[in-house]
C-alpha cells in the first residue's frame, strides 16, 4: 500500500483516538497554565515596551509640532516658548523595576514649576491639558504668542493618543534634565507682565528701514518681537543691535569668518551679514544648527543703497 | 416533599443506603447524558460492543445536541479521505472564534477614541489578553484556509452534484460570511493596518457603477471611515455576520444530515446517491466512534493553535490609525490579494499592444463609462465569486468519477491557478519573474522602506539599542563605527544600495550609480536615540536629489522580542 493511500485511508483506532485527544487536552491545559504563571511578568514587560514606543511616537510629534517654539533639545526659544527639558519643569525621575518587572516612575525631585504656578494635578496632567487646550489668557509679555490648542477637539492637529505620546516624551526628559542655567525658564507668575523699557523713538531713516524689513521678505525667516515678524528659519533679530556687538568680539567670529574682512562695528557686521550671508554662520537657528546657503545671496541687487542703509540703521537700533 | 421523603426512606429500608445513593446518582447522570447510564458510558470508554437493543442511540432521540447528529456514518466516510474532516474543522473554528471573541468583547469599545487604547490594555493589562487575541486572530486565518479547502475538496470529489446542489450554495454563502467576518474584524484594532486595508476595501464599494457612493456611505456611515464606520464594522463583525453564519450553518448542516456525507465517487454507480442507504454491516455508530474521532480532531486543532500562539505567532498591531498618513506598501488581507491583483490590471483587455489597448480603454470609458479598475475589480472580481454559486447548476455531468470530469476538474485547476496568480500580483512586490503588479516607489525610498518600514519592524528597529553609537557614518562596505552590530547594519544597507544600482526593479528604475548614503545616530534623551538614513543620488531628470528617513529608538521598546 502506497504512503499516499495510507494517509487517505487513515482511521485511528479507538485507543489512539482517546490517547491523542487526552494528550492534546493536556497540552492545551499546560500551555494555558504556563502562560498563566508567567503572565503577570509578561504583562509588565510589555507595558514597559509600549511605554517606550509611546515615547518614540511622542518624539516624532515633538519634532514636528513642538520643537519650533520649545527648542530641538527642549531648551526653550527666546520669545517663543520656555524650556521643557529643564529640571525646573520636569524635575528629576528614575525608573524602577520590581522583581515582577513592573516598571514604576520614582520622582526624585518634583517639578518646581508646578509648585510655582500652583497646579494641583500631576505634571503629566498639566502637559496633557496645556497641549490639548492651550493657554487662553496671556499672562506674560515675554512670549510673542499664546500656547495654541493642539487637540483636534479644539481645532488643533493632534489626536488624543498623540498628545499622550508627546506628554510621555516630555516627561522622559526627567531622566536627565537640562540644568536650569542652560535652559530658558519662564518668568514666575506675576513677574511676566513686567513693562518693557520704553522703546527709543525710531528716526525717519529707521522707520523706512523697518518698512524695508517687512516688504522685502526678511520677516518670513527672521522674527522680531513686537512688529509682527514671526519667521522661524533664521536667527531671531529682536536684539540684533546688541547681539552684533557681542558677536564681533567673540572668538568664534574671529576664527570662522570666511572671505571677508572682520567687521569692526555692529552696524558693519549687520551689513556684512545681509550682503554676504555665508561669511559667518551662526551656531543656533530656531530649527537646529544654522546652515550655509539658506539665506539668499542677492540682496546687493535687491536693495538700493539707500534701502540697505536704512535697514542696517533700523536693525542696529534693536537692543 | 413529604411523599418524596417517604419514597426515599422506603428505598433505603429496602436496598440499603449505599445502593440507594448509587442508584440516585446514576439516575441524575442518565438525565444529564439524555439516556446513557454510567455503565453505558463506561462501556463506551472501554470500547465494549453495544448491548442489544443499543442503548447508545437514546441520546439521539432524547437530547437536543445529539439529535442534530446522525446515529451512524457509512464506514467509507470515516477514513481521512474523502472528507479530511474539513467541514468539522470549519464548525470547530467558528465555535472557537465565538468563544475567544466574547472574551475580547469584554475589553473592547468600538470608538476611535478608545479602540486602540483597548488593544494596548488587552496586551499589557489583561491576563491571557494577548494569548486570546493571538488565538482569535490565528483561528480566523486558519478558518479562512479550512473553509476554502473544504470547498475545494467538495469540488474535487464532485459532492456538489445532485442532490447536494443547495448544500453547496449555502456553503458558498458561508465562505463569503467567513471572508467578510474576517475582514470586518480587521478594522477593530483601529491601527494603520486596519484603517488602510478597510479604506481600500470600502473604496471598492465606492466604485460600483450607479450605486457606489450610496453603498460606500452605507458601509462607512460617512464619506470617510471614522466613528460611524468603526461602529458599523463592529456590528457587522459581532452581530450581522455571525447571525448569518449561524443561520446558514444550520441550513447547511441540516442538508448534510438529510442527504448524508457523499461516498467516495468510485463506490457508487454513476448518477446514483447511496449515502443514506447504509447496509447494517457498513454502519459506524456515532457513539462512541464518530464522537471520539471528532473530539480527537478538536483537541489536536486547539492544541496546535495554542502551541502556535505560545511560541511563534503574534497578532500584528501597527501604529494608531492616522487618516493623514498612508504607509508605504499598504495591502488588503491576504485572502483578498487576488482582488487587489485584479485592480492592478492596467487595461480593459490586457496583453494587447499598448496603443490598441489604450484605444479600447477610451472606447469603453466613452461608451459605457467603465475604467479598467472598475471593470476588473468591481465587476469581474465579484463575478468570479458569484461563479462559485452556480457551479452545481451549470455542470450537466451526472458522473462524480474523476475520469469522467476532466473538463470540470481542469476548469477548477485553472480557476485556482488564476486566483494564485492574481494573489501574487496583489502583493506589492508583484509576480516574480514577469514583474506584473509591482508597485514599489523610487529606488531610494525603497531602501528606506526596506530598513525603516513605515509599519512593522525592519532591520534598523531590530538592532539592539546598545549597538547604536552616536555619530554620523558613511554607508560603505567597510564601516568602522566601533559597534559590530551597527557595522553589519551599514554593510547591509550598502549591499542593498549596490543591488539596486546593479539590477533594475520591475519598472526599470535603478538607483543612480553615484548614490551615496549616510547613517546618523543622535542622542535625543537619556534612553532615546534618533536614527537617520540619508541618501544622496541623481534622480531620473539628472538633478541631485536627497532622500531622508528617520526613526526614534527607545532602549526598552523591545522590537526584537516579537
């Protein structure tokens, strides 16, 4: 009898049937028992895995939505958003695992900021609620904008699960937070509304320079607080008059300047940066390190000499 | 009460306490088995021949469950051939799905806000949750296979012929119920896999000429799949299709019992059906032979499922559904690959020279308003399924013998070959050798997809976190990153790029010979790194182009453990 025929005419005896059935049932029961015995540990391990994946997903959301105002390292961006990675905000945490692999977050140092503003819930609750519904009332004039609503329930782009992911990502900074002196901390409540120093009235030349700034597209990339320029590609120019004087004195400027004679005054530096954008590349831009070749190099043709003079004069007045 | 007590006392006085208790217990046991005493059952288990008259037929007349089953089978259908127990297994899997499904239902909310979170809860917070979900999913896949094989077997042995035409018809309904039950379950986890597979599926309904948009609206509850669509698919999955299934299983099985299981074709005269005329010496009693046989198969099937889920099988769960992000290489479930293959046929009449085929397409588009996609996917596809319904009514041949049915068996083989060919064309890589159905993108993006797939794991996520050293590395054959695993990964990327430079994909595109790449690892947080693959290459227009793809990796995400 061929093997094929043996297979198709297979008819197990009564004993084989009973035995096979019993053994199968035993296997089924032992599989269930083994799974049951190890299940609590496995559940805990898997919970930690999904927490980790939530942080991965949150990182993606953070870099797409949050880094522009809170900084690529959570260090904060002047005029746009405070630090989220600072020890003041996230505190300091540690992950602890028990013998059953259950992972818990141990708070070594709670968020000082929550204490400062008098938030009664947890830090996670605060992040979830601010991310979702924003901060409706402007309590401080150090920021150009209010925190927007990010939940799709309030007209934003994010789903609830994405907001939970990004909250997990921000809380994860607590394992190794930025020291407070390296982060942009928000003002304490009540101090945010400090009046700004009265701006020096602009001269007619400087007024004309501001018009050039707004008309020639500078505002699309460079923010200046208070004039409606909110670009976030190039460096923020709110204090450029003071900054340029500090810069020409820096070592970095002296060593990294290319193809151009070093500027001796702040105004000269500003003029050089407009005409020869690649001569010196600033380290930090709103979306990461600044890159050469991003800023157009044809402003010598775009601007008349008079427009250029006015623009430099205006920028130099920003201190 | 007093009377019962008096009787009991009298019996104890007459026969003693021990015998009375034994007799009362045996009475209860007999009521439970609907007619078999403890001694009868013991005889069954010992393999004793039945007494005369046979007490073992009593449950078939007294009890509900056994009255559904026949009292005896023909000896010729108790071997593995001709049934292969596929019908039994189909019913077993159906029952199995109901049991595991009810377990999962307890932890599930059919709402886009909660469904995915429920999945995570089932995996991380429900004892046996992952096991049950794996079993439910694997059982569903197995059920599709078993039901399809059951139909193939019925076709091959010619068992759909008179008088079993309607049994076949109800069987095809049950095949459809099985497919749609499985498909409607696909959406429930509310992950990317679910969302896009079902979006593709329901968009086919949208293309139905005339009533498409209305049909689509009926299925989805809104122009796009959302809360309404999820609730509808949930109700299809747990109410509508199981209900249709139970009704048709009842009809189907009634017919099976009414006509008997068809004997092997060579045992009967042509055109005759002798399944119900079983000579006494050929009878195999249901109790105990058939029942123990069935219990054995049930035990083995469930044990295999349980071992599979405990060892190698893990039901997939992708990222949360996102209507704004379509992952690369989105596919329908595998049992609908053939339909997806049909959708890829580029012309109304394929294989014609390009110019003529285009003219024919224009003719059909202008005169009938038919595009190739609508014609092949929405008209031909369902018609192929509908063809199964009419098989017994269009086959005029009364003979069930294999030698007499060469035409029909050839036709069946061709149908199966067509389904397999179209299924191959349905997967993104298409049919090997001739390349029909390939839908890969730009070669550079395919490198990204191969190493950091949009969904699923892929080599970058598989490499353990500790193996990633921070820095920016050029993709080369001899990387030196200081980490053996990262070196291996970079070599693999290098080899993949070289292969794509040397060998054109089925669309004739190669990666430009001057393409270079880099892999950058950044530390984002204490236990979180970002891995970025960048390719610089020359695009088809000769312009420099850059492709960039990144992912974040957490030290504990545990992709390798899946």
